[in-house]
C-alpha cells in the first residue's frame, strides 16, 4: 500500500501543480471557503485554512497560497476555485439559484469538502438533497485512495472532536464515478487544523487532522 | 580658248556620249540574251534529250560559243571602245553625223572643220574665207542643242527588255529552283548524269518545329509522278531510325501523322528507291507545371493551423481572409509567371530558376490558372482552371440557458444568468441588452458589456446580474437579451441575439397574495390528505377486525390492502411534494425579506415536521405488510396489519399537528403581511406628503395623484389581509393573537373616513391644491400610523405571550434545578459521613439525582431550544454537574467516599451556577424592555448598527471624490469618525449584554476593534482602499452576526472536546452504483422504454426497474 501511495504521489504531483496553476484569481492554489446564508457561522475558525495551506506547502510539492479565499455560490469567481470548503455549526440555506449554480459547479469539475462542526448535518444533507435529488451519500470504505493518498489511515477518518461519540463518518457523493462532495461528520477534521491554542487539541491529533486534510486536497486535485 | 577649240571640245563630248549610249544598248542586249537563254535553259534539258551526253555537250558548247560571241560583241567590244577608243570616229565624221541630224547644218560643220584643218595650207584670202565660213557655222551651231543628236530611245527599249527578261527568269528560278539548279548544273557539267528530274518530292511541312507530345502530319507528293508507295523515315539522335509507311489520300499526296512526338531529329521520304532531301524536325517543350503545392494559412483570429492540401491539387476550400501560398515547379525556366483569377487582379509569381512562389489573400470564391511564358515566348498550353471555394465563417448562436424563462426578481434584485454560445472560432464580445418598462412604457435602455472573450468554439458564461443600479420599482418589467459577437476580423464580427426574456419585480402585495394562495392550497391538500388517511385507516381497521374473525384473506381483502398501501404511498409522495412547494414559497418570501425571524423559524419547524411525517417506520410497515400478504402467513399478516395501523395513527396525528401549525402560521403570517402593508402605506404616504409640498407643477402633482391611487390598492390589500386574519383567528380559538388591536386596525382600514380621505387627497393632488393636499395628507398619515401601531402592538403582544411561556419554562427549570441542588448537597454531606457499606445505597441515590438532572435538562432544552435567551453557559454548567455526578457514582463503586463527596460538591456547585445563569437570562429577558423578545431586541439593535455602518461606508466612499474641497472633506471625515466611534460604543454595549453568546454571534469584540481602527483612520483622513475594505468587513460581520442568531442548534455537544479513539467498521466496498443508482436506473428505464418492445414486455421492464429501484431505496435508507 505504501508503494502504491508513493507511486500515486509521484504520478499525481504534476497534476496537482497543474491544478494549482489554474487556481485563479491568485496565481497559487488555495482553498475557497464557501459563504452561505441561513445563519450558520460559515466563517468560524479563521486559522484553519491558512494552517492547512501551510501544511501542504511544507509537506507536499503542491505550491499553495497562504490565505483562504472566500466565495459565495453566486460569485462569478466560483469556478476559479477547484476546491470549496464548507463548515459551520448552524443552518445552511441555498436559494434555488444557488442550488442550480452549485450543481453546475460540481458537475463540471468542482469539488466540495464539507466538515460538520456540529450542528450543520441536517441542513447540509437537506441542501445536498436539493442540489442532487437523485444522489445519495455513500460511506467510503477504508480501501478508498482518500485514506492512503499521502498519509495512511487504515482505520478510517481520524477522530478529532468528540461530538456525538463513536467513530467519525466519511461519506461522499459521486457523479459518473467522480467524487464531487466529501462530507466528514462527527469528527470535525477542520477543527484539528486550527491554531493549537484554539481547541487545545494534542499535537498528534492536530497532525492527524492536517494529514487527513492533505489527503483530501491531493485527492480532490488529482482525481 | 578659241571658237574652234570650243567647238571641238563640244563635239568630242557628244561623240563620247554617243558611244557610251551605244555600248549600253549592247550590254542590255547581252543581258537580255543571257536571261532569255537561262529562261529557256530547262527546256533544253527536258527529257529525254538531257539523257544524251552529246546533246548535253552540244548545248553546253553552243551556249559557251554564244555566250562568248555575245560577250565580245555586246559587252567587251563596246566597253573597250568606250574606254580605249575615245577619238574614233574623227571629229569631222562625228560632225557630219551630227549635221545629218540637223537639216540647217548638214555637212557645213564637217566642212568647216576640214577648212579649219586645212587653213594653214591656205593663202590668206582663203584662210579668211575659211575663217569666215567657220564663224558662220559656229554661229549657226551655237544656238543649236547638238546633244539632241544622242538618242537614248533604243537604250531604254533594250534596258526594259533586259529587265523584263531578267525578272521573268529569276521568277521562274525562284519558283522552280531545283529545275534551274539542275539545268545550270547540266550546262556547266555536261559530263555528269542528269538528276532524276522526274522525282522531285514535294514535302510538307519541310523543316518544322513542333511542341513535344503533339502530333505532326507530313504530306508528300512527287512532281508530275504518282508514285506507287512512299515511306517516311525519321532519324533520331544516336542513329535511331523509325520508318512509317505513308498512305495516299485519294488522288492526292501521301500523308502520315506522327503521334506524340517527343524527340527532335530529321526526316525524309523514300519512294521508288529515291529519297527526298532530309528535313529538320525540331521538338520544343512548352513551359508547364511540373509540381504545384498550395499552403493555406487561415486568418489569425481563427487560430487554426496551416493547411497543406495534397501536392498538385489546386482545388481548395478556405475561410475568407485566408492567405494561400503557391509553390510551383516548372519543367523549364520561364520568363514570366502569374496567377490569373476570375475575380481578382493577376498575381505575379516570383521566379527563381524553375521554382515559382506567390501569395494571395482570398476573400471570395475564385477560379484561377497559372500562366507561364518561357524565354522563347512560348506559353503554357491549356492551363488547368482550378477553383478556390469559400467556407463561410458561421454566425454565432447564443441562448440564455438559465433562467431560460420569464421570471420574477426577488428583493436582492440579482439574478444568475447562464449564457451558452457557440461559434466556429470564438468570440470577442458578449453584451447584455435590456430595457426597463414602467406601466407598459419603455423607461430606459441599457447595454452592459460582459467581459467574456473566448477563442473556444463554445461559451458557457455565468453572470451574476445585479439590477440594483437599474433603479427598479415594483411592477417594473425588464426585457432583456444577450448579444454575442464572434471574432471574425476579416468580414467584421457577426452578431447573434438570444431570445428575449422578461424579468418582473413583483410588488409586496403580489408576493403576499401568491404566498397566501400557496398556503391555502397547501392547507386544502393537507385536509384532503387527512381525509384520505382517515379513510385508509378505517379500511385497514375493518380488514383487521375481519381478519381476526377469519384469518383467511380473500382476494377482495388482499386487493383492498394493496389499494390501501398504494394510497398511503401516494399520500407520502404528496406530502413530499407539498413540503417542496412550501420550501419554495418560504425561499421566495425569505429572498424578498418578507418573513420575520420568528415566522421563518416556525416554517422550518413545519418543514421538518413534514419531512418527518413520512417516517421510515411507516415505509417499513408497508413493506412488511406486502411481504406478509405474499407469504400468506396469518400471524405475520396480523402483526403487519397492527404495525401498519399504528404507523397510520401516528401519521394521522402528525398530519393534524402539521395542519394546525400551518393554520397558526397562516394567521401569524397574515398579521405580518398586514403590518408590512401598513408600514409600506405609512412610508409611501410620508413621501407623497413631502412631495406634495415641494413639487408644485401640475404634472408632478398629477403623478402624485397616481401614487395616491396606488395607496388605495394597498388599502384594499390590507383590508383583505385583515379579513383573512380575522377568519384565521376565528378558526383557531387557542391562538395567542391579541384580537383587540387587530379589530381596531381592521375598523380603521375599513372606515369610510379613510377611504374618503384617500379620494379627497387624490382629487386635491389632481387639482394641484397643495393646501388641501397638506391637510388631508396629514389626516391620512395619522390614520395609517394608527393602523400600523395597532398591528405592531398585536405582533408585540403575541411575542410577549410566547415569551411568557418561555419565562415560565425557565422559572420551572430554575426551581427544579434548585431542588436538585439541595438534594445533591444533602447527598454530599451524607457521603462524607457514611461508611463504605452504605456506598451502594448512596450510589443509587446519586443515580436518581443524575437521572432527574438529565430529565430536567432535557425538558429545559426542549422548551427553550428556540430561545435566544437560553444561555450556553447554563448548559455547560449542567453538563459539568452531570459529569461530576457520574464520577461520584464511579468513586462510590470504588469505595472512595471522600473523592466521591468531592465530585458531589462540584456537581452541586455546577447546579447552583446553572441556576444563576438561568436567573440572569430571565433578568435579561425582563430588561430587554417594551415587551419584545430578546431576539427581537438584539435584532433591532444589530439592524440599527448595520444600517448606520452601511451609511458610514457609503459616505466614506463618496468622500474619495477628488473634486471635493479639502476643508469640506476634512469636516465630513471628522463627522464620520465621530459616528463610527459612536457605533463602536454601541457595539461594545451590545457585546457586554450578549457577549456570552459569542459562539453564536461570532466575536463581537473583533468588530468593535475594527470599528475603532476605522474611526482612527477617518480622523487621520485615511480613506484609502484599506479603510474601505475594513468597513466592508465590519458590515459583513455585522450582517453575519444578525444571521447567526437564527441558528437553532444549541447544544453542549458543540464544545470542542478532543475525540476518543473508536474502532470504526469498514463499510467494505463502495456500492456498485456509487449512490447514483436511481438516476441511472431511471435513465436505463427510459432507454428501455424507448425501444420498440410490445406493451406487455414494456410493462415487465417497468416492473423490473421498479423492483430494482425499491431495492436501491432500501439499501440507501441507512446511508442517508
């Protein structure tokens, strides 16, 4: 598996760099945080994306920017970002226009990573149902490349925060075989990307979160 | 000189001339004779005489003798006499001859000369007489033209004869050169054999030059002879000879055609062992194209690569504006080369040896050929006429894919467009063209250039169109389309226009009316569903009773059950549709900001209720019933029937609850609608009143009268909304709506006075009676404000009622927690004093307290979960208390009394702290004033701050106008800085009061800090990009904070507690359909049904796919 992962990385790095080059409007790849209405705190934990980008810069060949981008579904720049990230604790509401546009984005090569910060699960699923009435979330098996892209996670998604107790979930929506929406729930991976003093998580836990995040980004860019 | 000498000299001159003329006459005779001899010479050699050698000698010798004789007498002798015998005859004789020509002289001149000759011998007298005589003669001849004696008549005749004969002879010789040549040869060489005079070949064309590859016809005949046969012999270089038999043409010459002559040589003819002379056959080559290669370079804008047709193919199709490059190789060097076009000036090709190059830009279809001319002036023959066809650059096409229909705008006045275009080579411009129509009249038109430039053949442009700047008013219509221009730089960009669509900004009243209708429809549908559900429930009840009596299901019972199950399925689907319709309606209202947060929240509850109504249990019960019927197991059937019945009852209850909630919501929304309309009326009336005083022209007043007419429409709408509200209140006696204020508002709205005032105001404005308008406008304002106040009070009262319930819940919670705190205190004390043997009992008691705490906490959370006042800290404290209680139980189990007591003490403290938080929350609630809820208070204040911040932002941007005087700007910035500072203080105040809810609101402190920095920048007159960005950020955070309070998820679990390690189960593998099965199944089904199968077979296919779909759904229940 390790050999396979290394091979994957070697093969995928050029692709990653290519994707990064096309991540307008900045010259370098960045993760775009999705702003949404409905009341949920789309903006929470401002340190998480810069930390994740720094981790990618330091540990992969991917050359990323240092700041997160912020984008609304209706922004004209939406299609400039290959990877969107959505999180929050509250309600997410997409208007019909937003639903259509997000669907258009995802069906045309976009990737959305959603991380439940506790409290957005119901409304996120509801919105995704609106976006893709015919698709359903499927649990990703541990053999999926996401769990071995760069760092191996043979036991599935790492558990970062307790929330409901029990193991975390990694689910996905697919379109024509391509993974278009990745959803981690009951673990809060992105909280693990925050500055150490924010949640005071132990270093190994933070590191696991960042490593899993690196897997997600590399997978999203390479698939 | 003496007279005699002069006379002698004159006579000598005449004598010489006379002799010269005579000599010339003879020479002319000589020439005539020679010419005549030559002329007749061939006759002398006519067959058969010429074959005789003696004859030939005789002729030759005779000719020589004659020539000599004639030459002597007619040529040499006169010449000799003329040159060497100048003094003969004597002068006396000449004088006698001359005198004979003149009768008056006769011999006198001769005699005079003789006398003069003899005079020396005479005596003097005789001499004198002689002299006298001589003088007389001399005088007589002096006046005579003695030269007339010389006659040239004969000379002229002879010369003419000689010339004529000479011409004739030369002509014959020219015509029959061989004959004369042969005759001369025979004459000069009589010993040689005479030529075959009878085989004189007449050959055509003789020496000839032809073009390589062409044909040459040679014809030949023999003079005076008709040979039996004739052959053509062609000699090529290297001694190679070809012989061809010539065929005679009836009675004419022999002919032969040499086909495709390729090589130069000589040819001659043979006939009867005689050969003709040989002739030159020169083969020349015309200039021609050996190879031609075209290269097409399409116009730069197409970005197409160069195209190279097959070599030697001059037929091409090109885009207009393409450059066509010609490379031609010729068979020989040429002097001139050019391309000749049907509709274009000739293009001269550049010559380099045998290589020719040239370029031409093609804009229209052309026929062309290549013209060549070599140094010998030969041109290429029959050049090929090639064709260059034009491939037209297609017009682009464009359409608006989204929305792709006429639609209404919402309050944001933004609409997302998806524009799809196609062209063969790309686009240079995309314009959005729109016009605003107000009351059916076009107000203004706009053209907005969208920055989409593409060299791709297709265009998918997303554009978020913000119509705010268009200044739309309700009921305005925007007619729009897009125009797409391609990048044809040769013929000019071509334009395509999309279909026109319309956008309409609906009025508040329309949206409310539509939403009301939707709600009514939803209610009707729900009532219908409830009725159907009841019917199904009765049917199932009946079947169940029958089944218990007789556990055998007959066909009719089974059918009835199937029908019931089917109907139930349909009801579930209808519920889902209903939920979606409500969802859309709420979205629309929300987008137009027509829903208060409370109503929005209730809608969410309603939607969740609808979502939950179709429980998985119900579907499971239906499935089990189906299975049981198929297996015909009575026990299972009864169980399944009972389960189905239970689920149905639950469903019916939920449905009823939904209906009640919807009705209640309808009532609340009617109240909200009434209030909004009343507010709008007040606002509009205020504007009308102000304008009525400031705008005095009749036109302006008339326009205001129209506005006032619209107020009447609003009033009608308000009356309907209030009427509907009253009906709802009557339907729902339990509703907490205050009727008194609603009644008062309704009475005012329906009062005659209000209507009369409106009419009077309209008329006053029509008359431009400003005084009357001011008075009536004031009255109207008061009436409308009264209505608005009544309705606002009604809403506030309703909220207070709701708040009261909340307060009660908090009070009950605090009381219960206090009781638990006392129990916990007692338990802690007891634990500290007890023996180990009592620990088990104490642990049980602690468990009781913990259970009671969890129950109370659950109840409290449930009751207060929608409340903005439920402090997160209280929940945290309760959570901490529960944790300590669990630890205390654990320690009691470990017989650690002291440690347990410690945890118990902490649990008690947690409970007390939670009570304190709840009491603080109640105090906040009481302190929020004017009876409004805390959420409303927070909203109001946040909204105020946001609006003020928006105003500051706009003014700051306005101050960047370079035309503004520095003093004026400085003062304005100081004022803005002061306002920003005031806002900061207000924000801090708000933070103090609600700062504990930072988890919900975000960090309000950050906003205050940003405000402080902006205020400082403004004071320092820094209004650059950074300040403006910061202001935008503040506003964004303020708006976010407002929205965040709508968040309902409120749980202790939100705390970021580091996760423990759990062993997760690997899902194994991804499902084969990757969660897309339903859509794939649907596509497969549609595809299958399109095939030409029989109806029965199609039915089977449909059943098969339905079964697969059900299976997929069941598999997916867990995953979603």
